[in-house]
């Protein structure tokens, strides 16, 4: 309740005290511009962080439910080993399905690396079997032991070595996004502090007059805090709206390429994160201006 009363009193303000704060001028423009620019950057930092996390999670989920069996054998034994591997996989608990890729599918997999004219028939390319898991998946150690005994040319890749870097990369990207937001908040606080210092210095004469008629420093500081907080709130609101519109104009992720740039927009309820940016900017401005006002008023006393 005390926080609510403080917020209401901050919005209501005091007409007489507000006269000590310039409604326009350099400090007003600087505060609005800083809040708008930093909120815009915060929207993009948040969008990039969330998009990278979604992409890494999707890749990790897809890889965690699939595995690849690679069979290398002489040409005359290849079909027999593929058939033996498929039969073994059909009787393995945790395997939902298994199928051997045909030559067209293998050609499509190798085309990005070797071009469309790769002669598969003339090369000793291993056969690939796609394995789809179900439930908790299969026992990779036990399956490898059975394959070694029954299909000596088979190598199982359960994508573990691919999943771990993706999870680690997602964590680092989220950490970088949080660091970027912290730096944006620090830069906002610094610029608003400079603007508040400038405004207090420029209105030193007005402040001395207010003191002569009995105004306390807390009364004067509250006027500066109110004005700068509301300016930051308005600027951050404008920057958030502009950032949200720009993000909404980006590609929406319908592309199957799996690129971060094709899915940078917020997804579903993630748009609600934008509602937190203006209040957070106001809180930063409140704290920075309050501290700056107290220090400057103590020096001027």
C-alpha cells in the first residue's frame, strides 16, 4: 500500500514545486530521447535473447527425439546389414520407428556441402537410418552393444554431442541478453543523472528562493523526481511502441531454414514482456533522479 500511495503522490505532484523544474529545454529533450532510445534497444535485446532461446530449444527438442544409425560396409554386404539393423531396431524398446534413407534423401543431405552433381553411385557413402524415439527413449549403451554384435558396420549417433553445445549456447545467449539489458539500464540511469544535475544547477536561484520561503529539500527533490520519472516513462513508452512495431515487421519464422533472423519476433505471451519496459525505465529514472537531487541539494545548501 505504501508503494501505491507513493506512486499516486508522484503522479499527482505539486504545482508550486513543479515550477522549479523546467518543463522544456535541453534536459527535457535529453531525458525523453535517452528513454526512447534505450527502450528501443531493450526491445531488440529482449527479442534477440528470446528468439535465440526458442531456436536452441527447438533444435534441442528435435535432436533429443531422434538418432541416426550410420552403416559402413562393402557394397555386397550393405543391404544385408541395413536389413539386420532395421530388424534389430524394431525390437528395441523406446524406438518408435526406423527407416533407411533412400539415395535422393542422402543426395539432399550432401548437396549443401558437395553440390548437386555428387555421384553417389561412384562413392562409398555410408547408408543412413533415421531412428525416432518414443517415451523416455532407448538405452543407447545397450543398443550400441547389440549393434556391435549383430551389425558390425553400424555406428549409432544419438545427437548427444550436438544437444549439449546448443543448450550451452542458449544459456550464454540469454546471459548476454540479460547483460545487455543491465547495460541499457545503467546507461539510462547515467544519462538521466546528468540531465538532473544540469537541471538542478540551472535552477539554483529558484531553489534558493524556495528555501527562503520555507521549502524543504525533500519537497524540492520530489518535484524533480516526479518530472524526470514521468518524462522517462513517456519516452520509454514511445520507444517500446516503436521497437514493438519494428520487431513485428521482421520475418515471422515461417521459414524452415531455422535461422535466428527468421524468427526474431516475439511469440505468443512473450509480447507481454514489452509491458515491463516503461515501468522499469520509470523505476530507473526515479532512483537516479532521487539520488542526484539529494546530492546536488546537499552541495547547494
